């Protein structure tokens, strides 16, 4: 996220920053935690038998299956409740989590699945206050007609935390497709940048590119202070315009960088990368889509399911049954909070009332004392369905605020991507892959339509009210003017609940 987003959060109520700090304590990420994690689980090699990795199959599946087969594993869930001692296995531990102290801290599971032959997603999770969403790395196989011995290899886009589990999964792909040839950090956003350096250092023989306008906040530190290795190279803005050989398999890859400066001193960059053999475009943050089905990275891991049920509560001490419907209910709320902070069908109370209630139950099983600052009204499902539109691609509201500061650059970027031959886009958050063809890409950018004079979103106006007030009010200093103005949606008549 850009500096502007941080400003938005800070000025709105400081709550996410506070949540970050508080949550670290709420989840008691201590050496005791590490010991708990270390105390379970066999070595990774046990799960790396010579099996093929199939579509939708993951190492996580096999571990879960093995745990069940072994019987008596403490982390098994029952049908109606979560295990109090559910743990994440030791090979998923990520010791550098304090660099960005948000969930899941050190407990960084990786779910890998094959999107189409030669394209693999590695999903991990990121979030605060159980607003947990997927964060993704995509790996594509290149030069496969030559075979591994003849020069095949891998291109890695948007690296995630290189845990032992993640690296073991990478080993499987290397064995099948060849070594890592190129790695690219396609964003200046901290959630992607924080893991890119450590990942690149595990593959020093590979080229490592980053978009060229990296910065840090509040101090603009050099790349070496951001953990990026000395062999880091700036990614040319375009594989076409800049010519030359950027990628190891340059005949199979194209890319185009989107660069927008939304406000004084801040920057947004994204990379559309085309993998020609599979007709797949990778994009980091500029496009996304979501349905009410919780993502697999949240449901595959028993411990992560807690987030869904935590938000499915309708009262602070409600014991929510673990059912598909309750998982979807929690996911809908997570998505609305993730996108809007204060969605139109909910009510937020960051005051003392809910905090004092939480202090009464400091031992609440899922942490936070069961703190429940948000309540939901009768329009919650309608709110989500309008937002989701059945999983149609769109732009994250906060990203639209940024992109609408430079419509010319956004148009230029889209016009180039539209000339590519592809049938799917893989974003690095929420659902993936998305079935989008070139002529359908522009529909995700509603505010870019010809004749459009407002910064319109397809969502309910009540949802973007908070962001609009922040943008027009105390945060107006952080972003440049746009002729489109602040975000506008369609009035849906959403009614907030009267109290928490
Ligand atoms: Fe992101």
C-alpha cells in the first residue's frame, strides 16, 4: 500500500496501527509460541514423496491427510468446534515476521495449486484483527519445450515468505521445470516488498528485478536497508518499449509497468506480466475479484479458520458453529471490512464500550478478548452481493483512489495490456484465477469509461462514504486533485444497525 493509505488509516482513527501492535500481544507471539510450533510435526521430507502435484492439490493436503491418518494429532478439527491447540507445522514457521508484524506472524502456511499447466499459485495469508486475506506468489514455467536439461526454468512473480514449506514446494517445481531464472517484485507495497529480498537471497543465481520507484516510509531508505540483495536490478518499464533482453525466456514473456504518483512523495507501481504459453497475465494489486466462498488458504488450515468464525459472531460471546454457511458469513464480513474499513451495512464502535467488554474475557479462546467493535445489520448480504457482483473483476477502492490521480497513465497501461493474447488474470490477492479476456479488462475500471465524469464504483455509495469523507476532508493533503473527485457509488439504501 502506498503512503497515502497509511495516512488514511492514521487519520481515520489510528485503529489499524493500534491493532497491529495490540494483535501481536493478543496472539502472544512469543518464544513459547515457537516452542509450541516446534513441538509438533514431522520433517518436511516426510511429505515430499515422489508424487505429482495435481491441479488444486497442495502439500498442505498431504500433510492434513497424514495427520488424520496418524490419528490423535492435536490439530484435528471437529465438526462443530475449533481445536484449542491447533498448530501450524514447523516448516511453515517464518522467523522474520517482525519486519511486518501482522497476522499470521510466524505461522505462515503456504498452499500451492496449479492454475493451468505451467502456472502455479503459492497462497499465504496476511491480515490484522482477523481481517485475513490471501497474499499470493505466482510461478510460471518457461522454455519447457527444451526440457529441464535443455534450458527450462521458472519465473517467480511477487515472492511470498520463503519458509521451509514454501521452499520445499519450490523444489518440486525446480525438479519438474528447471531452476529459478527470474524473480520480480512487481510493487512498492510493503506487504510484497517485505518478503522479496529474503526470497531472492535463496536463489542467488536468478535475476532479481524490482519496480524502479521503491521507497520506504516514514524514512526513504536505500534498497539495501529494505532487505533487497546487492544484485537487485530495476525492472525496465516495458519489455516492448525498452527493447533488449529482460527475461531469461524473453520470447515467452512480456511486461508493462503501471506507474502512478497519487500524491506528494508517494508512489504506486504494478506490473502486468504476460506468460504467452499459457495465456496468463499476472497483476499485483490493480485488479481483483471475490465471491462469498472463503479462499482455500483460510480453510485448509485449521488455525486460520478461526478468522472466519471470529467475524461470523453476532454477539461477543457467541460460540459459532464451524459450518460452511458460517464460514461464508465470516468471509463476507472480512471482505467488506478489508475493502471499506467501515462498510455501509455495519456499524463500527472503536470506543471504550467494546474494549471494556473485551477486558472482561481476557482469556477468550481466539484472542482479542473477543473484542467486537463491529456489528452488522439486515442489509449485510445485499451489501456484499452488490460489492461482489458474482465475482466480477473490479478495482480495490483504495487502489482506485490512487489510480484516478493519473488517468492518462492508467489508459496507456490498459491499452497495451489489451493488445496481449490472454484468457485469464491472476491477481496477488483474493480470488484467482479470473477468467478475463483482453476485451473484458476495461470493464473492471468503470471510472475509466468514455464520458465518465465521476470517480464511480459499482459498489453501494454507503460503503465508500467513509473513504470519501477521509479523502475530501482531513486527508485531502495526501493526494493530488483529480477531475473525477472522490469515490461515488450507487445509493443502495443500506441501513446500519443501531448499536453494537
Ligand atoms: Fe498487495
